[in-house]
C-alpha cells in the first residue's frame, strides 16, 4: 500500500511539474530559513544550561532611581557580600568576585633573565574558593579546597596555563609565579578546565586570583572600596545559590531590609531609591540592562522575531501549497471518483494526499539543506562566531527538529487539500459536477483569503523595512551637535599614568603633516559609556541636586569637535578641576532662562565650589535612543586616557600616510604596545549595529516573503489562464485587444493585493510606532512610505501576473477554441 502511495505521488508530481516545482521551491525557502533560525535560537538558549543547580543560582543586581532618573547595574557594593553571608537566611552559597583587566602580565622564566610578557589580558577575577563550590569546574591540578585560601595565589584555566607555560604539564605549573601590572605577584595553585568546554556559557573567566590578596592588602582594599557602602561598580558582582524551597521574592524582600539598615538614611537624605533584584542565571545571556562578561549577548525579542519570521515564511509556503492544490482539484476529480467507486475510504484518500505532500516536503528539505549555507551568509549579523551548518549537523536536536518540521509542514500544508479532495461524492465526480457544485464559491473565497493573507504579510514587511531604514538613515545623518568627520582616536596604555609622558606624545603627534590638531580627553562626545556624578547648586531658595554626566578634555577638545559656546568663555588650562562648562540642558535644569545668566554661578562638587565659566550648545552624548541629559565639561589630566586626532579633511588621500606616521610615533613611545585606532564616524555607525541588524533581517525577510508570495501568485495565474483558455479565444474573436484581456485576467488579483494593502497599512503603522518608542529622537512616520510600499507591491504583482497573462492573451484564438 505504501509503495503504491509513493508511486502515485511521483506520477502526480511529474504530471504537474510546474506547480510541484513552485511548491518545492517555496517550501525549501521557508524550511531553509527555519533551519538557520533554529541554529541561532538553539545556540543562544543553550547558554548556562549544563549547570546542575542553575535554577537556584542567581546574580544580585541593582536597580536605582535618582531624582526620577532610573538606572540599572549588575554591580553591588562590596560590603554587601559579608552582609548577605551573615544576615540573609535561605542562602546555600554566596560568592563575591571583582573583575580585573590586566594591562600587562609577566611570567618570569626559570632560565631566562627577561620574563615573558602578555598585554591586555582580560577575563580575570579576584575570588575565593567558594566560586568553585558553586560552579562545577573540573580540576586538572591543585585542590579546590585550598587553592584560593591564601593571598598571592592564582588558579589558571587550561587555556591560560597553555598560554603562559606552553611546554609544562599542568602539575609542573603549580608554584610558578605570575606578575600582574608590575605590582601584584601571585603563584599558581591550581589549573581547571575551561568552563566553556562543558557547554556555552557567559562565565568566561580564565584566571582566578585569591580574594585574600585584596582583603589582606590595605592599599588594594581601599582602592577597590571593599568597605564602602557608597561605592558601586559593575566589576563587583555577587552570586548566590538559594536553598531548596526558598523563593527569589522572599530573598529580595530581605535584601531590601539589608539596604535600609546600611544605606537607608543616606538614600532619604540624597533623594534616591535603591533595590536589589535576583537575576536568574538563565537570564544573564539575554538581559542588556545588566550585561554579561561573554563575547555575545543575545536579545530575546530579536530571537522571538526570528522565530516569527520562520513561522511566516513557512505559513506563506503552506498557503501556496493549499491554494495550488485546491485550485487543481478539478483535474483530479475523476481519479478520486474512480478510487471511491473501487472501494477507497476517505481515510485512505486523505493518507494518499498527505503522502504526496510529505514527498514534496521531503524534496524541499533536501533542497533547503543545500540552500542553508547561503542563508547563513544572509543572516551573518545574527550568526554567532564559529556557528555553521557543518558544525551543527551532528547535533541530535537538529535531526529531531528537521523530522518534526517535515511532519508539521506536511500536515499543515496537506491536511486541508486532502480533506477537500477526499470529501467529494463519487456520483457527482463521475458526472463532472464536482467542481461546479455549490461549494465552488466557498473554495474560491478561501483561496482568495489565503492569497490576501500572503500579501498582507509581504506588505507588512515591505513597510516595516522602509520605515526602519528611514529611522537608521535619520540617526546616521542627524546633526548630533558636533563634528564627526576626519577624526580618529586611540586609547593610551592603562599601565602608563604619567601625564608628562602623554603630553610629550601629544606634542609629537601635532608635528605630523596631515594632522590638523590633537587632544587628550577621557571620552569622545558620543559613546556607549556613562560617567556621572551628583552635583549640587546652592545659590537659591533651596539646594538643587542633579545627576550630571561628565566629560573631560584639554583646551583643544571643543575645537576638534566644533562644539560651540553660546555664553561665556572656554576653560583655562588646568590639570585639576578649577572651573566648569555646562550644557544648555543643565542650564535650564538650574533654572536659568538665558545661558548668560549661569555665568559666574558656582557648583558644589567633590567637596569644593567650582565656578561656571561657559555654556556649551547641547549635543547628543549617546545614541539617539537617549535624551540629552545635564552635562559638565572640565579639565583634569588624571582622567585623560584617549588621544583624539583631527586629520586634514581636505587631504583624505594622504590619511593613510599620516596614520602610518602616527603608528611609528606611538610605537616609539610604547614599543611593547599594539597600536589600534578607530574613526569616530565609523564608531557612531557601529553603535547602531542592533538597529542595522533589524534592518538587514527585515530586508531579507521582505525579499523572501515577496518571492514566495509571487511564486504562489504565478501558480494561480497559470491555473486561471489555463481554465479560461476558451474564454480568451472567444473574447479575441469578438475583437478584444491584448491589453483588454490582460486587464480582465489581472483585475481579480489586483483587487486582492489592494485589499492586502488596506489591511497591512494600520498593522505596520502600529508596529513601527511601538518600535520607534525606543528612541528619544525619531523620524516622522511619513505617508509616502506606505504609498511607495503599496505601489511597489502592486508593480511586483503586476510584473508577476504579466508573465502569464500576456502570453495567454497573445495566443492564437483558433488554438484557444480547440482547447476543451
């Protein structure tokens, strides 16, 4: 029986080659996209799933609000760890650690005078042995019970042990010395397997320096604020493992009591609120509010959007199959009647038609496997580094996914046509009354509804793509309040804290031909980071406190970026904070209607009074997602870690030569450091990578949805013109022109596209307005975007229709009239 089903399916496929190829191609595109999306989604949702107690492991994060301005940080105050251990019941384990980025790591050799050096080593933390109690590391050398109990000890990951000591066995590494930034010495007390070898993880730490190294060193303890409840940094983190049966909400309530005990009075005095939340281990990979330490952080909305894209593409392909199969129903009417007369049951017929769908789906799946590498390139912005189809083929989950996908698509696409075809009465079929019964209008209405739904989805994506692209272009072209052209910057080495040395490098750079000017600063005008401080203004009826963003740079900073002063003067040179510039937003927040009114007033900041000597024009210090906030610009050489260079904008062809000379000067000053620079305008463009990824996703999705929809439309037009062959011949005999016949054949389909436009417009408008709410500055939702997308979709549909309608209209009427 099964063999017969397969033979009949192949015969039907061969008899209707065009329609079968349309179905195979449409399904293969949908399945390919689904396969790629599955690989991405499965990868991101696999993070930190291998930890056996993961449902009870949480990171304590901080939520705060200062004068109505909310904030989030993954950091906590360092003393919170001891308070949690002593005062918080329901905790099995509490692990506090401090992130550390070493500018230089030295490894003294046993037989060499000069130690090996490694620059900019990250993924290092200060922690104690409880870290290894909470997480299941595999030890290759040393003991988890004693490795981090004493100061001056360090545990290395397998990869770092191989990097620092490539010729030694793990046991031989124990006791070897490592020096960090020429100031901190530690001896290796253990080697553990890299945590990522057990599965994907965001806990990518490679070196673990014993926490007693900090706690028993007064200088380090003070520098890291280990006893300060008023100091918070995202580098200071606290993880807890709850006892069985203890809820996260109950622990959060007790954490609120701890904060009130130690910081409650200060919070009331300075008008801020603070709360601790428990972030599940599973959430760390996805929550951008708090970030992670891994190389990739995913977005759940983006992943859900990808899953929705896969569902839409499969739905479109299934709609094509349903439309074409039901449209061809009359051609198989006699076959169905004979089968029923010979004793076939409705169940057997349904199984026959589902087996045909299964065969087409299976063929589409094989084709999709060949197309997947191409789609991986199309979705390159979302593909994690190292993830490829070849590397995923051995995953059992992929095999299961493909099997479920084939069965699901076969059922969704084939069940309704199978139900329709198998329900006909054999008497009506054999009398040629099957397709011309009362049910015809209902089936036609269903096909029209499915076609409309296809084009609703396609036009929704077209409109979304245009509006998202319009917003991205708006962000890239908007005047941000500063110059961003012909400017490059690079970071100074962390290990070099000498202002004299940096000033010497600055002066040497200014001598290079092709450089307009240069500046030392703490940051660029627009960046992804925030540096804020609480500043008071005490000249009024009441003191005003504001959380103010800080920028610091030398006297060339404002000149390089063309940031104008609208009142007052520029800062006089100083290596400490003696006077300040404020922006217009801060001027208004202080209650001054005119910029000039703020000149000469003083701010109380960092324990001293600082006069305001000028007001800067507002500029966007961050991406356009954020409002312009109060800002203070000042001079303090201790914070200048960025070298900013303005090249001659009229000598663009000579920039490469100038950059080569800059590198030589840099290497002369820092011979052991790597030189790396970035152009400011490119950095700003990269800051909108997430939005550009969404745009790329929409562009590819739009192209695929239009292609699949047009495939279905083409199939229906071919079927319609074939059915109306005789009508076309009669009309031509009575004098109808080619244009008139094409118009008649196309009108029904054009109406469906127009209906789809009417439905898609409000849906896309609602969706894009919701997305634009994420931006403080946004492009207007222009009417022409909807008109352009509607006209474009209509033109594509007419182009698709014309392929067959013109051919049918130009057929010789004598040939048409001979066709039965």
